[in-house]
C-alpha cells in the first residue's frame, strides 16, 4: 500500500511490504506518570525491547548493578519522536533518541538534556540490495531511502548532508516498523536506513544486504540518554540518575569483557529471539553494537562521555539544513556531569562476574575472534 505524508521540505511516501503490516512489536504500557524518586523508567525509540541493543541493561539487572533503584524498560510507540515526548510528559524518565530526534525536541522547546552518550561512533548505516551498493552516498541523489518511521528523516538528513549529499534530491519512503527492511528487499526503494546490531539481526531473518557503514564516513554522534532538564537541575534526582547510569556503564564494561555472556543473558530474557538468530548471529549483533558503544573511546576515555565537537558539528549541520531552528548552546543541552559517577562502578566485581559467567554449550561454541574479523 502507498500513502503519503509531509516531512520537512519534501514529500514522504508510506509503503507496506507484501503481507507485512507496519505495527510495532510492542507498545507503551500506559499513560501513568513516571515513577517517583529511587526509580527510573526508560523508554525505547524502537517500539520493542526484544532486541540485543539494550544488553547492558539486562546484564545490570541480572547482576544488581542498579543497586536499590527500581528500573523499568519500556518499548514505547514506534513513532520516532515518542521517546522524547514521553519524557517531557512525565510518562518516562529517560529516553533514548537519536541526535536528530533530540534536536527536534530542542527545536520545539522541550527542556531536555543529554546526560549519557551511549553511541560514541555513528550507529547508523545505509543498506542496499546485494550488488546495488554504490561507491559512495552521493549516488543516492535522485533515489529513495526506506525508513521505518517518518521521523527517521531527522537521522538521515544530517548524515547525508555532512557526507556532501544534496539532500533536496533524496526521496524518503516510509516502509513502517518492522517491515521496512522487507520493503527494500522487495524492490520498493533504493536503500534503507539501518544500524549496527540490526545488520546481523536482518541477516538472520534472511534480509541479506550490502552496507555503507556510518562508522566509516560519519563523525556525527549516535543515540544518547536524555532526561528532563528539571531533574538534571535537582541535586537529589541528579544523584539517582548518576547511579542509574552507573548500572548501564557496568553492563557496558561486562559486555566488553565477555560478549558471549552478555548475548546469552539477553537471549535467555527473550527466548523468542532464538527463532530469529542463531547464537553466532546473536553474538555478531551484540558485537556490532558494542563497537559503537565503545566508539572513539581513545578520545572519550569513559562510558557515556559526549565528545562536544561531534555534537557541535551535528547541531551546526542541523541548522544549516533548517532542521534545527532553536537558539541554544551545545554545552547547555549536552552534559558530562554524571559521567564520573557512572564510571565509578566496582570494576573488580564486573570483571569477576564476566570471567565467572557459565556459558551454555551453544555459546561456548561461538568463535568471537572470527566474528571480530567480519564486523
């Protein structure tokens, strides 16, 4: 089916893959207010949490890295901007938007700050049918890019503009969540937005594409954890968030030390993922993500650290293309204040947990070294 809507300056088409409806895997659980102090409710931008992307959280839950904080992980609606709206409306405490969606929120005057930067390297990629990958992204001019949600245009435009592409010559096609990869495979569109971790998952589902990887051409930031500015400015609440991010940082460290264990923990949490990915594919998906989370660590030094020049470049490009119209300073909306607290986890305990984890036979058989070579 084809429908049309308007996004930014250009028309955006809506497509549905044959036999696949564009509905989310899950939904936000309700409209109750976010929890009170000593609890944090996190909302995904994906419409599902049954993915490997959040492995640090599930590791943290298993080993108690969040301490006494009551934590909730919500799938959220598949609308790309829902994650920031829900935080603003007190229906969630922490959102996980792309920089593009975060910048849209700032342009709309939503008072948020980015407090923990998950993606040190650019997580986003462009997928092409086998044999159709061009030499560079300039070849996308005059072509169509398939998106899972219309709001993802805010991800693509800055990336493509920064890569020298005339974005006025790009047509975006909304394929719907979770069908947009199938839309590309069926020949509706020339490329599709993808990301690390999803590459391996798609391959496990029979969606085998060629890719231009964001990490190879982009110096822009990737998704981060955002919170209400009012909470950030409240000393007591800010301390709770710092301890909360510490749980994520410990989970990230665990995944670096033992990627097979981190993967197995997620797959045991969501047994249905086993029908989509073998242990080998699952570990590859997790390691793709881990590469992004540890991206540019030689410069960042610590989990969650924002590289200000990278964010400034993103905001500069956003203003150049008219995606960002609000007048704000990068240092007012991108904060590293909680990074030291986040990284003050018990490193010895995390290492002991990672070293002592009992792998199943299926995960013992996964060759991490071979996976590292192909990602």
